[in-house]
């Protein structure tokens, strides 16, 4: 994970995602693998989330964007991870935990009510993702 200390006051939000399932994706021969994770968003209980983790160094700006659909309670994101972090999460997701694992997205400050009201009025919303962590149960 990256050092987010130079991002100042833009970071302040956090979303807890509960992992439902995960898949490894390969778009074509010779392409790098991606990881697709299906989650529920704890802060927005009726929302479902799809994350795509890609292996890519992202040193400037956000590591990804969480986009909220304008027509249904769905969010999706593509998140760039450094090689070591990508391998770490890939290894963890290859085993089934005894209970649900969690991913924590560290985002720009956002307002849950504004996201919901925009979505209900047909407007899409986007939240920048600056870092993430995870909690993976062992026993």
C-alpha cells in the first residue's frame, strides 16, 4: 500500500466492504491477471460493490475511483495495486476464510446521503480511493 501522508485533507472517508466472492480474470493471452471482488458496502447497506484489482504502480493521485451507478444501488471500482500488494491479496483470496473478510477503502470525504439522493435522481457519483487495507480471518 502507498504512503498517503502527502495527500493532506482530501482523505477522510472510509468504507468497509464485506467480501461475498472473488474471481481471477484474464482478458486475453499475454495479459496480466486481474482480481474481481464482489462486496456489500457496510455504510450503504442496500448497495452492492464490484472491485477490480489490477497490478500497476500508481504513485501520483488516487489508486482508484469508486463510481456509483445512477440507476441502481451498485458501485464499481478499478483499483491499481503494486505488485507485492496484488500478490498478497491474490494469495489470501485463494483460501476460504471461516467468516467473511473485509476490505477497507480510504477515500476522499464523502456524504452517504448525497450519494443516495444523487443515485435516486438519476445522477452518478464518484469517490476517489487513496488507499486500502483488509482484514482476513484465519480461524
